[in-house]
């Protein structure tokens, strides 16, 4: 699988607004992957495991304690792929045997639902899940996939004593320096535990369909091919993310930079899939980058922060509302940008410092919602109201 590249890896890394997650009653979803919004929706018939109670002693669990408690809820996934298919993989080539991709998943309820990455089961003709080291593989149904957040829900018919739902944490509470424990099946080595810390939060990574997953958790806990879809735990043994991608110079193994889709995003998407609904994503339809003082100076702008619109998707929501993209190519420190486009300085009246702020606001919306953009155009300030649309199946330049 091809090595993943993150959107917005530089101040002008392009971010396709509209993206990545879903925005439904309580989800945060739209352009970046997942984020928790304001909704309190839960799965009516099959709620996800509740967050584990705090220990009250100010100390986290040991890695051994987390492993003993959580390992029974981590599953080994085998997805048979047609030989000609090459599914998206942020880890580079994953172990395969006769067209079989391997990955990880974890149990989220007593009804047999599991979470994994969408790219693990993409295009699979047959999916099997092994719940424990001494059990036989079980056929698994793919209940639904959301490529925009790289989340998929599986379901197995298994005895209750084989289902061990994992406690779900709150990825909004994750902070840099927090302990992180990953459990998965790297290179087919079942239920391998690795540990590290949370290296960064609010990262942006690219989804299988080319949109941006925002608020990803960066960790140095070693994750490798086969960890895809497995849980990343906090110090209390609660799932805070789904291990999804690594940054690697050669597209291969771990170098201490891995990324997990935040669990709040995954939880919201899972609830929509399990309840039979389509995962919705609000869509703005622009690409752009951050205004820096240097860029502002070169472009002779009257503001030194904001989001510079590079391109506007033809006939998209922003285009329909009159948002303008750049028209002249300019090189600044070796980076090619388009000058002359609108500079977004506020969304719904709240000041933005860069593209991340625009994405974060869009992520709290649903298709059909309005957003009010304050833009600087040729030195004059304008207010433009955009009705957000439904994100297309794939990112459009």
C-alpha cells in the first residue's frame, strides 16, 4: 500500500475543505476526520462501551495491566482481496498471503460489532476475524465503511463469552506527553503490545478517498503494517484512537511517527453506520493554506494570518457562493502557491489563524448548514454566506 502523505504538512499543504468526517447529531465530522461535536447520540440498541472509571490515585495502569485487561478485546483481521486490487495503505506494503490483507480490530459491544480501518477491508471479497489465540476465525460482515475517516464497522456472530468490549475514552481530553499503548497484529504477530507517549495532537492526515482527517493523534508507540485498525489506549486502558497510519521515509516500517484516528470521530461514525444511516460530511469545496507573516509580506496583504484560498471546486458550495481562488502562481521559499484568492479571516464571526480553524468549524456542521465567511478580497472585507453541501466520494482538485 502506498505511503500516506498528510495534508497540510507545511503551512501551505493543501487542505480540501469539506471533509473528512461526518457531522451528524453530535459528530464532528467533515473535513478532517473525526471530531466530537455536540451531540449526545448513542447507539440505541447497542451502546458502545462506556469510559472506564478513573482510578482516583492519579496514576495510570501499567502496560501489563492494560494488556491483560484489553488484549481479549483485540481481534486479528484477514481480508481476502482480489489479486489485482491494491487497497489504500498508509503503512506501505502489508503482509499478504494469496491476496489476503491482515490488520487489527477491536470489539465495541456485546452484539458483536468491531471497529477497524476502512482501508483494511477495502475491496475484500471475504473477511474473517479471530477473537482469541485459541479460537477459530469467524466470518465477519462489513456493516459499513467510511473512507473519509478511514473507519469501518464489522459484525461477527460469536458467543457472549468471546466478546470483550473495550472501554471507550474521550479523545478530546488527550494531551501531548500522555502515555500511549498500542495493541495489534503487526506483520501478523497477534496481540503485540507496544508503548510510548502521545507525541502531538490535532494532526491532519489523508484519508483513503483523499480528504483530510483532522485531530489525528500522533504517537511514538511503535506501530507497523498489521496494526491498522487496532486500538491506541490511554493510561487508564481506554481506547483513545484507531491506529491508522505511519510516517516513513521508505514506505515501510516504524520510525516513531504513527497516527491514530481519534476515537470520538470513530465513535460517531460507528453509531451512524450501526443505526443504518449514511455517514454524512459537510463540504465547503476549497483548497488552501495558512497565511504567515512572510506570505503576507510577499503578497502585500493587510493581515498576517488567516487562510488563503488556493482553488475553488467548480460548482461546489464555495463556488456557488462566490468565493474566489488564486490566479497567479508565486514561489515563496520554494513553495508554489496561488496568489490573488480570497483570504478567510473569520468563520461565523470567529477569527481564524489558518486553514485548521476553517476545517474545525466546517467539521461541526452538517450538509445544508450555512457558514458565514469573512474574507479579504483585493484589500476589501466581504461577508459571504455559504450553504454547505454533501462531500463527494473522492477529493477533487
